[in-house]
C-alpha cells in the first residue's frame, strides 16, 4: 500500500477505542473512505484484543479460520482449519502492518472517561494517563469478552495456592507435577484441560452444567492447499463460503429447535463414541435443549476426562479452604493451582464505564432496565457514539467477523451521511430504538436461548437475551446494508433536526 501521513490531533474527527478485530476493521474502513483524521486508543502495548489477552494452553477459535478473517484480507497461510491463538494474533498483527495502521494507534492509552459536550457536539475522552481528546465521533470497539468473570467463591481469600483466570494466565506458574483444579467446562475450560493433562500430576475439572459438544473437524492445511489458495483466490472463497453455511445453518434451529435434530444426534453419537462408561456419560449429557447454551467443538475433551490423572467433579463448590476446594458433598479436593475458566462479565459491559451523553445521561441510567441499542450500534441519548458488537448484535453461530464487517460498513455510511448533510450531531431516535428492541425481544422470547431450560451468558439478570441477533447473519447483513436517515436525528450548521413521525419500516433497519 502507498505510504500514508496520518493526522494526530487532540481533536480528531473519529476516535476508535480498542485494537481487536473490531477496532482494526473500523480503522481500515475509515482509510478506505479516505478518512485520515482519526486516532485509535489501546490500553495495552500491542494489538489483538481478546487474542492478545488469552494465552492459555490450547486457546483457539471454534470458527473455521477461512471464515475467521476479514473478507478483504484473506489469509492463504493458515496452518490448520481451526487456527490457534498465536496464529490468529499473528494474522491481526500482519493486517495492521499491511494497512499501515500503527501511526494511528496510541498504545498504553486506556480510555477511562467519555463525556459529550453539547456546546461543541464533540466528546471529551480522557485516558488513565490524563491525556484528553475531543473527537467529533467515538467508536467503542472494546469488545464484550474482555472483563473476566470472577465468581464470589466463599473462602477464596483463604486459599494459599496459585489462582488465576484463564484470560489472565500466569506463565510464571509451572504446572509440572502440580495438583490443578480447573473450574468451568465452557470453551476455555474445555480447551485448556486436555493441554495440561499429563503435565500436571492431577487435574480436577469442576463442571456446573454439561455442554452440547460437537466433534471439531480440525486438521492441518497442506502445503498444496496453501499454494492452490494463493494461485486461485476463488478456491479460498469457496472454502470461506462453505464455512459460512456450516455455521449459519444451526441458527434456524435456535428458533425452531426440532430443526437441529441432526446436530443433536451427532452430539450424542460423539459422546457415546468417546465415553463408553455410562456413569461418566450420564454426567456429561445435558438435560436442556440443544443450543440453549453455546455449542462447543472438541475432539480431545472427552478422552482427557478418562485419563487416570484427570477427574470430573460435578458437585457444587461450597467453599475454598487453605489447601483446596470443598464441594457440597463434603469432599475436599486439594489443589496447588486453581484455574478459573469461568468466562467473562457480559451482563453490562459498560457497568463501570464513565460514559455521559446528552443532558448528563449516563450509560448506567440509560441501561437501568437492561442493555439495548439500535442494531447493536447506536444508543438514544448518546450522539455521535457508536458501538461495535453492542447489545443484540452477536452472531449466534456465524463468525463474529461477518457481523463486524457489516457494522463497520454501516458506521462508515453513517459518518458519510453526517458529512453530506453538514451535520455535527447524529443520534438514533428514542422511539425507533424502543420499537426495534420490542421486536428483538419478541423474536428472542421464542428462541431456544430463552425457552431451552438453561441459564447462559446470553441472558442478563432479567432473563432476557441481550447478546444475540434474532436471526441469521445474513438477515443482519440485510438489515445493516444502508442506514435509514429517518431513524436518526441530525443537527448542525446546515441540517435541521429531523424527528421521524413514524417508525414504520425501521424495526429491522430496512
């Protein structure tokens, strides 16, 4: 690419927060539109987001690598169908280098305060180090999976061994010959437990609820395939299309559970094939509807549980002691190291954020009844403020990159709309947002996430799904192809404030 000369003002037109896949994608979208007046703030000293933070053994993605990459930056060099964390992080770093984004990024610059200045129609964004930026527009791309969930276990402070969350892996702790307790059998727990088995003297895996697990059809990508991908890019697009369809198909079953009977049968067959012991198999068989919790992919978790040096604990954790964990049946499970594979705090990603919008409205007040936005990107009362992967824009099963690309394109179009109309303020209409979210919750209320008999991280404290888009990835792409001007209120030196008399046709963005 041609060399660029970025602007580095304290008053950028756009300020992006985060250098994960969402923030990087947004920056590239701005460059493609000819925008150079932007800054990206990153709290860490490197790019990558969740793929920089999570370095536990076995960390990887459950979406095929051909789909877990930008459509505009395909990678013909994936070593496996499902790449691991180091390779994904290398890909992100390579994209940043190829698009010459580093000059726009301010590392070790954690945004801690956002306040809207109505007199100037700009945001005042302050960092932990005291720096101040006054952008016209903020794009929050700090992700939903970046705040580790640390359960309030009784007696945890009394435990004398090493304890850390899987997303904060302590590489100074040598697990060789240690008694290790892994709490949680979600995606991270299921990935890391097989990797440390054999190194540790014993691994106790604490399961609260079993998961529906499908075999992970992983394998190395041959050198011949890589050469063919480079020589025939269309072939790689075919692989990508196949991956997309494979992850898109189960979404229909989330709203009509009987449609996923084949996947349920495959999951049960996978369990019977890998776990011959009926007693252990019963402990690993979910009692809730297929798809109610996140469907996991693994071909090595069940075999790991049957090792002589691995045990599955299904009794509830009662308390921590100095030497280990006591369960509800009174048994003490001694451990030298405890690893918390307990996921992330997803109920309200902005619960502790200082974000103050128009007329002094805080994000906590706006979301007092639960998180909501319009198409997962804009929130009434917060002009010129966009979120990537905000409430109800999760992809269900499809690659999150597909959803991110739809959103950065949509945000780019909103910014162009502001420019074309000479507007300095852009805000979703409150009535549009309310009607949209009523539609979202009506649809999700019939989904397996709500009716399937489980409680998952998809649901908030009110029992509502605030994470998922109520349809396929394709339907979200259609809903976000073009922003509807009537859904927003624009004001500024040239334009006049527009309040739509009706919200017809705006519920799903089109």
